[in-house]
């Protein structure tokens, strides 16, 4: 399965996540994607550059 967001693509947060103090509009880069046993996407790791 091809990931929805390829590695090293830039993504923007569309809503705030107050628990982690992440603001809408924060930019991150996809550095890893995770698949379940059926090779379905279940998540991503991002690296943020404008995150407090």
C-alpha cells in the first residue's frame, strides 16, 4: 500500500491539539509511517520545526 503522505513530505496541522500545545497551522515533516499487519496505514511520526 502506498502511504497517503510520503516520507519527507511537509504537512500542516488543521486543528489545535491542546493536550500537546500544538497550534493550528504548525508545520511538520513526515519522518516515518506505520502499518498494521494487513499493511494498512495506522499512523505517522512527524518532526516539527515551528512547534513551541
